[in-house]
C-alpha cells in the first residue's frame, strides 16, 4: 500500500498545469503571449487562492499586486476583497471550459501579510520576507510551499494538502501542523524553537537551535540538525 502512496506523491508533486487539470474538448490553451495586470485593492493582510494559480510574495514597503498570464487567459482570473482578505479564483464558463495557461502567477509585494491560504492548485512562494510578528500559511489544495531568505519571528504552517514544503531562511520560531502528503524540507532554516505535529505521509528534515518538540503518528522518516533541548518526542 505504501508503494502506491509514494507513486501518488511523485505524480502530483511533479506535475504542471497541463497534467493537473483533466482535459476536455473545451480546453483553452494559453496563447504564449504573456501580459501583466496591476490591480488596486486597498491594503490587504490575507491572501487566498481557490483557483489554478501560483502565489509569489516578496517584501516591500509599498503594496503592489500583479497578475501575470496569457492574454487569452487573463479574463478568466477573478479576484475580490472581503475585509482585509484578497481572494483569487479562476473562472470556468457554463460550457465547463478547462484553462491551460502558459503561466498563471499572482505577485504580491507587501510587508503586512499575515495569512496565505491555498485551497486550489498552485505553489506558494515567500521570498526575501521578514516576518515582523507572525505569518501563517495554510494549504489544503495541491501545490508546494516554498520560502527563500525568510527571516523574523514566527512562521506557522498548517498543511492538509498534497505537495512538498521547502523552507530556507532563519527564524525565531517555526510550527508545522502536517497531515498532508509530501516531504518537508526544513533543514536549511535554523530556528530557535521548533514544533512539529505530524500525521501525514512523507519524510521530514528539520533544523532546531535551542528547543524542539515533535509529535508524530505519520508515515516517513524524521531527521533534525542541531543540538536542541528536546521538550517532547512522541
């Protein structure tokens, strides 16, 4: 049974848009002519994806939000704001059209993001970002979570989806709640205090400096670097 599970992981985590979406006769392929669109939403602190989109967040003092996709796909990418939350989706018309874009990226520049949530299909990237207080990333869809040069205080990840978690940077505190399918690679992000609650499927690599707590009933190997005080190990 485990062999089938791991094959499933490889297939899903290595696929692209054309492999994820089931094709039908009404498929709209991206033209290859990539355009961008700037959108004005007012100040936001939360981002949610329910469509087929990648979310790329970088730090900046001035908020800027940009959509990047094919010129014939742009009209199908929808967004709305609810309070401080910006919600993205991809619209399919009444003929059950499937979208197959060359690219479908949402770029967010901000220093006020508190929550990033994926319920759709697509990767989350957080690059060159300093967490002033807390940042939470939730994934219940299909896609990877990636950070590069992320620094600051507290990062919390709740994952119940399919895809790997790849973290790089340096943090004071990291909490991972995982009951999804995919590997967690966090050995290149040293953290002072690390909490792992795992009931998922996949191998896990961690890096703890001062303290570590692990509770796991999942399937896969768990390894950690550093010489932390073990607060709990179950």
